[in-house]
């Protein structure tokens, strides 16, 4: 049998948060649609990006995929095994293969423990002998370009960038099949963001690390990812390879995100599309397109009555819009 091409397949994933307390609920239950019918897959050795504004549901998707958060329905197929609904006990043997790196590296380490102690204990947990641990730690430190004196320090004695590199080292210590990185550089100074991103690129190029990389920063995603999904209020609005999505952007939301990013050069010409208003909340979302209230190409009729589905536009590029850029789908339903 041929080896499965995908490390992760997410199908029709749904997570709605119930709003308010039981009394209010009696008057009518309201739900926040944090993740609505989200499907994507990640090939082995690929870095897949999820991008969107704050509150668009990126972290919810990540947490559901790792079963750190219950999902309502869908399928989560990890290396051929459907892990949807797995309990913490069922997830335990999979944890070493599904690792994560979060935004704030300080929160990832015990503040009272010297870092060496943390790593040693973790190595024991993974069943390594002292010798194996020492060899592995040496390898990891070379990899993250830190000297071994960091191991005698407490987390607060290191910079955010150094600590995030150690958080990445810990995530890959077990040689996981998959790493979720949720905004791993967002809390770092711009000057050290590049170091951490370059480390991520090394992980991919040298170790073939499969990764789900969540970010709100288009530059970062473009630099790092092979494919990307753009999310808005819990749904994927556009997805494809980085080259396709950036050079042939079709959804007005993606277009707005790209034009909102700072110019790389002061003389760069750019079509400015400013998003109207803040991201609305995803409670009791109406029929129609969720982006309609902020869309530059909104047309009454179709946009507020029919929910656009992801359509295959060729070259692995999918878009959920009634009027994608460069296409006239006015007559299509
Ligand atoms: N545990 C929770 N209970 C209720 N609402 C939540 C919870 N977690 C997230 N949300 C809501 O779900 C939406 C998506 O949040 P999140 O996934 O954190 O977005 P992002 O990571 O893109 O900023 C937001 O409106 C957020 O307030
Ligand atoms: Mg988040």
C-alpha cells in the first residue's frame, strides 16, 4: 500500500462556543461560530499556514486539531488515524508526535526551574538514558545556536528570542511527526523574529518537519509556508500555495490583508484597501457571506443571502467568494 501523503487531514471541523449562562440560554441559546466547517490537509514535510485577524478562529482550529479543545463535529486524521474526540488519555501516547510552540515562551517553562532541569526531566519522561539525553541536548543546542550555559539559568534570565528557541528545541526533542506553532514570533522583538523564523526554515529543510503555522502576519507566512489558508470569522475564505495566493489573490479579504501590510520599500506602489471597521463577532452569524459587512466588492442580493462555498479555481487555489477578483461568477450558483 502506498504511504499516506498526508500527515494531517481536517474535514468539516466545527467548534461553536455556547454563549452566556444557563438563565440567558433559556431565553434563546446563542453560539459563537469560532470554527465552521473547516477542511484542509497538510502533506508530510510541509509547512501549512493559517492566517487571519485576531479573533478569526485560528487558535481554536489549532487547539481542536490537537484535541486541547473539544470539537463539535468533523474528522481529524493524523497520520492515517482519526483522532477526533480522543480523550486526554487516548491522546497521551500521541503527544510526543504532536508537539506545539505557543506565543509566549515564558509561559511554556516552569519559572522556578533551571532550564537544564526542565530538559532533563522531559528526556526522562521520553524514556531517554542520561547518555542519550546529553547527546540529544548537544545536538539541539547546536541547532538553536545557543551555548550550554543557558541550561544553568532560569527562564526569566533569558531573552524572549532565546527562550522561544529553547521552546522549539523542547518541541522537537521527541522527533515529533507534527508541530503546531501558534503565533510563535508575535511576542518577540522584530529584530529577533527573523532568527526564530530562520530556525523554523531549518526545521523544514534539514529535518523535513511537518508544521501548522498560525500567524496574523502575512510577511511571516509568505517567508515560511508552502501553502496557506486565510480564515475569516471561523471559515476558510481562500487557500492555495503561497505563490498562487500571493500572486493571484482572489478574495477581497485576502486582498485587504495584503494591502494593509506595511510597504517593504517606501517607493513601492500599492493599491490600498482599508478594511472597514473591526472584525465583527461570530455570534449567530447570518446567512450569506460573513465578510459582506466589510467587503469592497459587496453586492446586495447574492452576498447577503447565499453563503459562498470554497470553489476550485485551478492550480490548487480555492476561494469562497461570489465575486472573486478576475472572475465573473455572477451567473453561477
Ligand atoms: N473558550 C472560549 N469560550 C468562548 N469563546 C471563545 C473561547 N475561545 C475562543 N473564543 C472566541 O472564539 C473566537 C475565535 O478565537 P481564537 O480562536 O482565539 O481566534 P484567533 O486565534 O484567530 O485570535 C473569538 O471570538 C474568541 O473570543
Ligand atoms: Mg490566537
